């Protein structure tokens, strides 16, 4: 039985997620509307939280928040495939942007409903260069980072 390092297991999880997204994309390639039709929570069983959790709010952490919304990550991946990018490119994007943090339920409500950032990133944010914590910064949610 193969023995994998922690780094290899982490990379395999992002490769697996990219592979699954590519297959869903291929199965819908003839859809003229280019609708994703794939549940955005598909990352949860594919990428263990231990590889993506970066910290917790200074105000507590009863809610797991995806720092870049899952629906946006899925849509970015599909756009990347439409533009000729590879599974490796998508896996790299996910390894940078698929992150979670524990925030309070009040902070989650503020982020989603007051800041209106439930399924989007702040204006001007771009997946190739944007800060993964940009939504939290807009909502004034400060994280205590996990030890690296």
C-alpha cells in the first residue's frame, strides 16, 4: 500500500477536486447556456478540512466559512476549462483559494446579508491575484491564523 506524505496527500486532494470538476464540465460541454449544474459543496468530501482551514475569528468560531465562496470556485474552474486551462491549472487555483476559517454566526450573517458577499467576492477582486481573505476584510472580521 502506498505511503504518502502530508504534502502529497494535500496535493492529491486538490488534483482530485480538479479532476471531478473537469469531468462535470466535460459532461455539460454541449450545454449552450454553459450552466454549471453541479452543487457547489462538492469540495467538502473531496478536500479534507485539515488541508484548508487557516484560522478562526477573534470573536469565536461556531461557523465554518469558505473564504472564497464555493459557488465562485466552481464557476472559476468551469471558466478556466472553457478558456483551455488544464486540470493542473485548476488544481493550482484551488490550492490557493480553497480555504476555510471559523467565524462566529453573527459574523457569518453580517458577511452574507449586510455586506452581501454570500456568493461573491468584493468588487475588483480577481482569482489570479486577489487576496483570499478579501471578503473577511470588507466585513472587518479579523482572524487568528493557525500555526503554519
